[in-house]
């Protein structure tokens, strides 16, 4: 079963690089290890995994993937479990997209994924809303 969540944001004016940075800061403050490839112009990928818990319950090769795709006005964010790609910092996003970015899940992964995914979705919605309001006020 593939368990990805897609968030769609339309008619926003959000600085996607700032949003990516805010998401990374939030994940790091919550104890996630982060890696990011060289970012594309319209696609940004964040890979994260949580220390021992994810490695013990799932697989050392699995990670939470967060893909931001689009323009500041209209963008999507996809969140799901995928393969932890070694040395992703030097890999281009386009190359990463050729691999299995989001993988099917078993029951243990689904329970962990839905719990963490819902927490991250809530935080992303808060960050997008905050950034949208700041832009509207300064415009």
C-alpha cells in the first residue's frame, strides 16, 4: 500500500525556499536527521529520518520524503516513506525522481507514517498560513 499525502496550495504567495528552510528547522528541532539534494527551481526534496525508532521499526534504508513542487502561488507538497538515498546532498532532484521516491508500506510502517505524517502536515499548514499572511501584509 502506498501511503503518501499530497497537500495542494493555490493562490498563495509563499517563499518556497523559506518554507523549505522552516520545515527543515522544525524537523531538526523534533530530532530528525535531515538530508537535502541540490535543489531544483520548481522542485525541492527533503529527506528525514528519526534516529533509532525508525531504524528499529522499519528499515535503515527508509526515510520520510517531503517534496515541494510548483511556484510560490500554486504548489503541492507530497509526504511519504521512501528510500534513504546515500549522499543525497550531491544528487540533483531530477536524478532522485528517477528512483523510488515513495515506496509501498507494510502495517508497522503505516502506523508510524500516519502518526508522523499528520504531525508534519499540521506544521506545514501552519507555516504556509503564516508565510501567506506575512506576504499579504507586506504587499
